[in-house]
C-alpha cells in the first residue's frame, strides 16, 4: 500500500483508525481503504452513521458559539480527531479572533494533520496525549503554554468517551479534568447510545461488533450513565438531549430531520 505524503512515518496503515473512519463518515479525504472498508461494514448495520456524525459536528459548532457568547475564549478539545471544515478553532476564532484552542489526540495521523492545518495560527496548538491519562494532558507544555487554566475554559469531549471502556475509569478522568478547571468553565460532551437509534438494539449492536473487531470498542451508555459525566456541573438548558434538540439554529420540527440524527446525546454543563 502506497503511503500518502500526509501519513506520518511509523504508523501502521493496514489497521483501521477511529479518527480516519470518522473522517470518512464526514466526507473527508484523510483515510485509507482499510478505514473505508471498516466504516462501510459498520454502516451495513447502522446506515445512518454519517448523519449521526453530521449531527455531532453541528452540535459541537453550536456549543462552541454558545461558549464564546458566554464570554469563554479558551477551548480544550480532547479526542479532536482529524481537522475537518468547521472545526473548533475555525468556529471559535470566527466569533472571537482572540480565542485560543488546544487540541489533544493520541492518533498520530490526527496529530500530524492538525499540525499542518494549524501552521501559522499562533492561537491554536495540537498536543499528542490520551484522555485516559489526564495528568499528562494538564502538564503538557503545548497546552500550558497556550491556555490559562486559572481562567474559564470550554472542555470539549465530543464523540470520544464512548471509546473509553469502564476499566479505564472514564468517570475518574473527567472528574480530574473538572477539578483542574476554573469556575465558570464549560463541559461540552456528546456520547453514543442505543437510545434514540431508529433500529432494534440487536441490529445496531452489529456496528459495536465492527469496532470491537478493530480493537476500538464502542461503549454504548444510557442517558443516565452519560449524565454521570456532568457531576460537579450545572446543566445548561435544555440539558442532556439528542443532538439536534440542543439549541437548534432553526425551529425545525423533528419530522424534518433524518431520524438517525437523534441517536445518542449531547449536552453542556457549567462548573459553579
């Protein structure tokens, strides 16, 4: 397999990557045939995956604009993936040119491509780190050199926690990050769930099996389990809801939306 110029040396391009599969769902070009093959297998069970990802990105953009409107000008996006059109720094800096964005990902392709996209932007950085090790994130010089954690920060955990198994203590990781944030900070979070998917659970579970086979287990949590990530935060209205229902830009009725867009949940919390 020929290695494209944007693919960093040292990565195994014969193994599917969650970041590159996500890029494929969104119509991006930074993915390999092995990623596309795995994504297409997942879509055999859950054909609405691209629509779910689009709803996820649209929620993220609305939440970022809300954060800027709330006076926040610092963003920490963990599990940021491969930058696509309308990424956090583009949305935040369009609303506030002084906004600062620190991206974090453990996928070397995501990190390498982010470095290329962010070149020349002195208010945005990418750090190679893992959500499962929050101390390393909080001590990373790229992040501490850009963000002032003594001031409010919008912490984005968008479509990442469902790749953290319970054995890796995701609730403890989120709590540790919360404790490091200043009062007034926001938690912006989305998470996959069987709730809301317009298919029987048994059918949707086929997609979970595909991710398990590529050694990136997809953990489908309930609304109640996802709500636990917001402990220590006051929920911003309308709370933890399906992504199109969180402060939509237009008063579009649910009947006008693809039903797959209502799969999973998104919400924003404010640290008191």
